[in-house]
């Protein structure tokens, strides 16, 4: 199974790298796309190189979209290409995983209406769904995480959605969770 994630300047490192590390440990493939080129830096100046061009992202080639939070969420939300990619994943009925600030993008697109979700608490708005004050919430094909502190639980929610409870528990045992 393949995951794609979109990064821009100011991505939250632990939410991106920590989540991807656990997904890779679980045998999932992951591709990283750059919103503005093949190199970017995170919120704490951690550089990521060799990002794929966003123009080459075809949602049909992936099983899940991962959107880390951090200040880059504003870049993602201002990009019509990113919004169209998100809506295409939704139309294809594929999982979308967003953590911290990133679920607000989904909320502004109307994807949280009637759904249970979480996000960075101070960024919660009336998105037409039910905000849940916990680390992760899965509702159908939407997986949301609250903050950087939720990264491990968020990754496990993605693993469970894509590979099942048995695989999630196997990886949890591997890292002594």
C-alpha cells in the first residue's frame, strides 16, 4: 500500500517524520511531494530534499493521503492544486489523514460536516461536525490527529485503517508501546 504526503515550508517535523517512520516500519510505501519545489524545511529548519513535484501526484496511485500540520498548512490551503488533490481522494473514497492544523483544511472544504474529528484545539471552528477532545479520531475514511503529541497514536490509527488491528498491535509491540 502507498501513502503520499504533501510538505511545504514550515511543516511540523514530528508529525511528518514520526508518522512516516511508523508507517514505513509497518511496510507501507511513502512518497513525499513538495508544494514549492524539491526541497523544503520544517518548522524547526529540518530540511527534506528530493521531494516529488506536486504536478505528478495522481491520487489514483495511492491508498491514503497524509497531511502533517505546522505553519505550512496555510500554504497547503492556499493551493488550488492541493485542494483538488484532497477532493479527488475524497471522491475516490480513499483515506485522508490530517493532524494538528491540517484538519482545518478539510473543515474549510466541507469534509468534516457530519463527521467526528479532532484538530489543534485552538484552531477548531464550527466545521459542521463534532469536535472530539482526544489524540486521534477516525470517522469513515477521515483520520484526524490533535497535535504533535498525538503523532504515535495518529500513525497507529492510519496503520489500523489500512492494514488492520492485528498489524497495528504488531507494530505497537515492536516499539514497546
